[in-house]
C-alpha cells in the first residue's frame, strides 16, 4: 500500500531478507518503490531499503508503518532503516 511517505512497501520474508544480505530472522518491511517526488526520496530512502522501525515501533507490515506514522503528529517520522546490513536512522520531513 502507499502512504504519505511516497513509498510502497512489502513484508520482509526470509527469502527477501537473505537476498538483501540481512539475517533471515530480520523483521521489517522492504521498500518496493520510491516516488521520486515524495518525501521519502528527499530523505534519501532507496528501493530495497528495509524499514525496521518507525518512531521506535517495530514495523512488520504496511499497516504497522501507517499506524506508527500516525503517531508522529507534526514531527518528521524517524525510521530505522537497514541498508545492506548497515543500520541508519532517517527522518522523513513530511509536507
């Protein structure tokens, strides 16, 4: 599903995790596509990134991501992103 970040995500399966080079038991959602004009692209999110947390809540589905984003109010949501095994924090400035 899409969301106000301008990305589509899919649940991280063990196969996808292995392909992404992270542990098969890694929890998160994989970024399938990034709207080049959306806030996520401006924040540097890339296709294939794994979002593991949003606002310090574990994210395992698009619905989890939505509900966590809904709790940030007017603050930029803070995402914990796993990119090829490197964990980085990304704050996404929403319009």
